[in-house]
């Protein structure tokens, strides 16, 4: 029982140390460099303990930004993250080419539905710009020199030298003034 308690305290100390180190950096660009450096060290490490501790630190950084970028996602070089890692989710097995830019709230996700014709992981070519909030889902091939606009959902292949944008929003005109006041759930009363 004492050994389990000591192991528990050790991991608590390691977690706290990692948390302090993660929050020590102030520049978002520095943090991107630190995270990518950790990622490189994890991939090159042959020592299980070192790999474990580096992975804990790596995951703490990503957790700080509510993001997930697994070690087994393939990147041909370090992408540019203009707004750091905020809300970025990249699926295991995804492949990202060289010179890519990935904005905040982007999902590059797998489709694991057994009966789906787009089952698999996304692959992105070189020089791809992925705007904020874009979603690339399933066994999708994104070509080279592609721009994906903000909030676009990509579920089919995109050829080289293409731009993906959303259709214009539909405007609904009302004849009466609308009440757009917010009511919190705790103050909401069903009638």
C-alpha cells in the first residue's frame, strides 16, 4: 500500500512540475516551438521513462489550449499555427504536408464508421491553408496549394490549386422587431 502511495505522490509531483513549466512561457510563438520540440524529442526517444515524461509535458501544453495533436499524426514539417493551438483537433493517422498553415478551432478528423465509403484519415498536401473552424473529415485527400476557408466542411477530395469556400449565408428579413435578450437557464421558466 505504501508503494502505491509513493507512486501516486510521485506522479502528482511530476504533473505539478509539468503544469508549472507549461505556464512559465508567455509568448505563444515560443510555446509552439516548445511543443514541437517536445514532439520531436518524443518521436526520437528510445528511453521509455523519458518518452513517458516528455509525453506528459506535451499533453499538458495541448490540454492548456483544449487541443489534441497525437504523436502518431504525420507532419512532413512543422506547420504554422497563427493563433497557437486553440481548439485544434488532429486525428491519429492524419498526414499533413509541408508548409501548411492551421488556424484555431480546426478539426482534421478520422471517419471510423464501418459502412462509410469515406472511412479513414485525411491527407493534406503541401502549402495548404486551413482557415479557422474548418473541418476535414474522413478519407479525404487535400491537394497541394489549397486554401480552405473559415468554417468549411471538407468531406470529399480537393484537387491541387483549389479554394474551398462556403456558400453565402441566407438572409431572412423580418417585419417585426425581435427580442434578442439572453435568458440564462437558471432564470428560464417553462410555461
